[in-house]
C-alpha cells in the first residue's frame, strides 16, 4: 500500500500529537494555523487552474478543480468517502477515511480540529466569497455537514473532476508535511525542528524509509502555485 487518504491523515495527526504534547495551547494554535495554511495553499492552486482555463471562481468551478479523487486502497478497505447532496444543497458525509485514520490512531481530537478547519479554508483560498461553512463533522455527530451560506454546495458536481488539476496522494502527503513543517519551524524555531524530526521519524517507522524519503524529496517544491 502506498500513499493514500490515511497516510495523509496520519501526518496531520502526528503533528497534532507532537505540537500539543510539547507546547499545549500554543501547539494547538499552531496546528490550526498549519492546517489552514495548507488548505489555503491548496485552494489557491485550484483557483489558479480555474483562471488558467478561463473559468470564474464559482462553486461549480471549486468542485470541478478539486485536486483529489478517492484511492483504490480505500475502496478495498471499504472506508472510502461516502456522501450525498441533500435537496437544500447541503453536503452530508457519512463515511470518510480521514475520520477512520484519526479514530484508529486514538487521535480524534486531532480530527475534530483538522476537519473543523480544513474544507472552509480550502474554499477561502479558492474564493473567500463563496461562504463555505462546516457545521458538523463525523467526530462530533453522525455525519459531516458542509454547506454554503446561501447557495448549493453541490453545484456542478455532475461535471466530475478536471483531470489536469488532479494530484496524487504522494504530492498531497508531501504538501501536508511541508506546510506543517514550515509553520512549526517558524513559530517554535529549534524546538519546532524537533517536532518535524519526530513526525518524519514516526512516518518512516510506520510506512517505511522509502516513502519517507519520497516526502523529503519535495522539500524545495513551491506548493503555492499550480503545476
């Protein structure tokens, strides 16, 4: 098994663990900031791709230029993302591999914070005027509830995804690690570097040195721009 949704969640969970263990409330604030930093970069890449293709930054474009699709790994495990759009234009997510990974690691508190902030920040990076709201996640209720304040969150989903903007989960995992790495180093300096070392060490132990090395190879990547 290679990079997938669960390895992506693993990186965030480990950052939450080491940041809050080492720095308590400051660590939580740094984790939230790092999550938003990562998400805003992702949303901006999506916006750049949409503008390149001559599209306005609508919710339909947001859905079309999303950068990932579910992996075969999660389908085989039976924990792939499952969701529906309700008649009032609300997104309800009833199964999610990120939720499963946070729960399996015993780090649901990490999941609560990550999922509370992630998608709304991606949307703000894409277009801050879409008013994307996360009312509830699987960590706090029977399903995630995402909506637009005054719109249909599922607009244009029948278009599928723009293949030219999709990124594999090696890229997404590397982006996650290096976004948290940058924020953690900036805030906590040498102590933050120790957190970064611990996260990569744990990743190497659990997923192998080869996968850890592949993440390290992205260290000079500019994640602010679309490819």
